[in-house]
């Protein structure tokens, strides 16, 4: 029978077991990044690592878990003060407690790994027994395994057999590298898409703005002030789905946790130096590396006329191409904009189970509403597009949670 051990910190997991399950260069499972999330998000969530061993006591699987209290309702401004007062004595008021198999930081990957040759079905069953036990102990009403690609479905079949519902998540946008710089990429685009970008660039320049790319840890901390961090808070406040809120401490400690793998692009006024936007970028080190565009902050007033958000992406692409990145992860949401950049929309899925049988039945009954189909256009933006007719756009329907 498979057995499980649960650890409060990744640092407590036996190194030989970890190394046998997690490949070198696996960015989502980078121990430094996991420990940083635990350290800087401790006021918002709790995190654990579960190690599964087979009958021979060999490591079979490993997973990182996070427990969050999520808002049940999008409250109007007038109600937030009252709810805040109640939460000073009842911390979980109007919140759902969720135990995730997966960590907050979006890396386009789950945080579950299996050993080569492992019996994945048995390992997953053992893991889920431990996860559900922890959910009961923590008072979590839901368990969610998150950020799986379509190709992972066969490995996760055991969850559906155990009452989990497979649901859709926002697609992950990926873009192939291989360009020397942004100018080379721009030259590969069809005129229509190239002109859209150059128009945005002119608006940015006409507004008296410039982009500054920073890789030095001390300079990142100097420029990323509490005022600049509030630009990230503004973007977070507009998000439809709110999970983690990264404190300023996370942004300040990240460059030291991943030396040489972190950069920030700032959009600032040329004359005053006032920052009106920024984008946080991370890079894995394996092969040519994968570039991750992770979090942004934007002054929405400046964005109206200067296209700050778009131009941060353009400068981010330029940096990624200059580093030789083989693949760029552009994140979720802003589907139309990212599709116009030539990204490939990758369907992402989660597996959800409510502890309450009645709630579980309701979620299943309304699965098409809870997990709506994701309609994403893969736009034909490049001059050479593998034989497809110029100007064509392929509409892909991502399956719903009832599949």
C-alpha cells in the first residue's frame, strides 16, 4: 500500500526523494521559489508538501499544497468596510476555504510530479486520501487540483473516479522564441498586426514615456516602491479571479531568491521619472530557457492614452528574445491582445470536489455555468504560417467541465 508523509516546508523534504521526482530545471518546482512563496504569503495561506511512497518505500509522487480563504462575493465599496469590521472577530466571514493541490505563482504547470514508472493511479489515490484528510482538518469546503494541460487527463482519471469534476481554466498563452530581438519579430508579422503594434508604440512615445529594463536586485528594490506596488494592487483589484496578492516583500526578495533569473520592465515618464507601469519577468535556466511574464502593475489613467500595458509587453518580448528564450509564457487573460501577438492558446484544466455532497451535486448540475467553454482565437499573424491561408483565424473550443 502506498503511504504519504506531509511536510510543512519544502526544506524538510528529504533531498534524495525530491531529486528523484523533480527534474533539474523544473521551474515551477524550484525549491527556492516555493520557499519564497511560503515565506512571503504566510498571512494569506498555508502551504505543505506531500510525499507519496510505494509499497517498496520508493518515492512515487510529490505535490505542493496551498490553503486559501477566497471571497464568496465581489463586494461593493460601501460594504467592504463593514465586512472588514466583522472579519476582525470572524476571519472567515463570507469566504470559502479551498485547499489547492498547486501553488499560487502561475508558471503554466501543476505542482504534482510522478516518478518514472510509478503506478500513477495508486499514487494519486494515496495522495488524494491525504489531501482530503488535510482538507477536513483545515475546514476546507473544496479541494482543487489545478493547472493541468489536456495531455494530463489520462494521469488524472483516478480523480474523476473519486468524485472530482474536471473543469476549464483560462487558457495559457505561449509564444515560440527564436527571434534575435523585437525588431526581427515585428518584421515577421503581417502588416495588419505590425501596424497595430507600431500605432501603440507611437502613442507610448507621444505621451513622453520610456521603458527601462532592470535586472540588478538593488535597483529593482529602489524603483519598486510602495507607490509603484499600488499599480499592481490596481490590476489585482480588477481581476475576475483573485487568489494570491503578492506583498511588496515578495517583489523585493525574488531577485535574491533567483539570482540572474529575474527582471522588471518599468514604464516611466521621461522628464519626471514617475513610474506608470511595470511587468515582472522570470526566466528558467534549462536549455535556452523559458521566459515567464508573470505580474504587471498599470496606471489606468495613463494607460487610456499611452497604451502602457501593451508597450510593457512589447519591451518584455524584446528582452525575452535577446536572452535566447525558446518559449515565452505570456500568462492568462487578455486573450484577444495576446492572440494578436501570435501566441498559442493552451487549454488548462482543474479538478474540483466539494466536501459537502449537496454542494458537489449542485456544482455538477451547473458545471457548464461554473466552468464555461473557453472560446479562444488562434490568429494567423505571421507572414509564414504553416500553409494556412493568409488572414484566416482558427477558433478553438476548449471543452467544458462536463466532458
